[in-house]
C-alpha cells in the first residue's frame, strides 16, 4: 500500500523534471544584459544595404549620349541671301531712260548762262527769256515760229528754217551768248552786244567783251574796227513791245 508520503514524493519528482527546462529558459533570459543592442532581424536589411542592392533602372553603358548631334554636311542653308548683287540703280536709270538734260547737253548752246534783261521793258524781257530757253535746247521749231510771227530780220533775209537747223549749230550758240550779255537801249528797243551801238562803238572794254564771249576773234575785232567802221558780228534786237526785230551778222 502506497503511503501519502510516497505519493507526494513522486509528484515532486515529476514536477521537478518538468520545471527544469523552464528554469533553464528563465536563467538564460536573465543572463542577457540590457546594455547590449538588439540585433536587427535578418529579414529587415538596413537602408544603406537596400540602396546599394537596388540596381540602376537605366544602365549608363546602354544609354546613348543625348547631346551628340551628327553633322549633316549635305543640308543647304535654310535662308538664302536676301540681297542679290545688282548693278547700281543710277546705271540702270541712265541706260533705261535718258536723262532729261541729255537733249540740252547735246546742244552746245546749253552751256550759256541766264538772260540779262537789264533795262528791258517787261515784254522785251519775256521775249529774251523765251528766245534763250529755245536756243539753249537747240529748239529750232520754236525759234522759227517766233521769227515768222515777228517778221524777224535775219542775215541776208534768209528763211528762218535755214538759219536755225541741225546744220547751223553756231547760230544757236551765238543767239544764246548774245542774250546773256548786258543790253543797251536804242530808239526802237534794246540791242546786244552794246558795242554795236553808237554809244559803245569805240569802247575798248566792249570790244574785249565780245572777244571774251567768243563772238569774234581778236583779229576779227581789229579788222572790223579798221575796215568796217564798227562791230559787224552777231547781234540781236528786241523791241519794247516784245517783238523780235533782228538776229544777224555781217555788214
């Protein structure tokens, strides 16, 4: 028969053998120091390890250089020259349309100056300016019409059309030259040059004037004074009412 004491001893033995592992675990936990850091679990790597372990999404070895631009030598310029080379406009104008002064320049009388109407009546002055304008252009038609209208006395009573023509350029020059010289009054109007009048017939300065103007040469002037009794070169007369009275030369 089992006694109470033996039963208790048996229970203690069974309890003691079961408590050994528990005791060992408690002692192991107690042996751990609170100063030691807790080791990171193997399943949670550090941030630095994660960053280094993550591969680059764009490998540098496979990405082409974005700034590389191949040179295309065969592409022409997109903007052509806006100003092509041309000849100067002045050259084109002169070749395309002659200058308005070309006609005057072709007439030798075109070099004459302005009309001298000193002492002339208004009508006479107007006629002088009109005659000079036509003479400087070698405008035969105007001069012929004026001579016919006024009954102008011409050298040797010649017809106006024979006095003013392409074959007589000297007459345009002489008429234009006379009208730029200082006139003098006479009983029926004014005359040019003044040396043709009685008042200035023996004045050396007036003889010099016609020589300088090219109306006569020095030798011709001396011969006129000695043989003709006065000036017999080109001269022109205009009446006070504007009538063109004469244009002549010679005795």
